[in-house]
C-alpha cells in the first residue's frame, strides 16, 4: 500500500489532513514533520511514495526541503512525487514549486477531494 509523508508546521492543518487521509483505504501515512529540516532528516528512513510539503515553515521552507530531497533522490536514482501546499498563494508560487521539482501544487484550505485527485494521479504509475 503506498505511503504518504506529510510536512507542515501548522499542527491543526496536520491533524485535519491526517484525519482525512487516514480515512482512505488506498494508502497509509508513513510519517510527518513540522519543518523542512525535520523532513529531510526523516525522509531517508521513510522513503515515502509521495510527500505533501508546506511552502512556508520555520528553519527550512518547503522549497529548500524539496530541493534537498530532489538531490537525495537523484543520488539514489529514484523520484518521489511532491505536492507543494501553501496558505498564502501568490502569483508565481506554482512556478517556484515546479522549478525546485514539485510535481503539483495546491492551496490551503485543503479541499480534500481535489487533494485526493492529485495524490491518485501521482500514484497511478506506481499502482499500475
């Protein structure tokens, strides 16, 4: 069963997302992190099938963490899909996310059906 790594500094957001995601029978939550620094330290042990990454976090933001994960993925000849999330959507944010290697981008508040569609689309090749 595919697993998801959730990275967000907002505890309420993480709890809501975890509650919705855990209700799904098609994947599991492999772990969570509260900032980019923690995310890149946990990532090698978790090896998630997909990561949901907040943009704005303390210590290391989601774009920096995504770039670090992409470097690690490159070194191990792998690729983990990453969905960037932000509460303060600005013009150009989607492009910034794509430039550092995110496969998709979404805004908060999270619309669960939209997020589930993005997850399903990114996991489809692994499920085939």
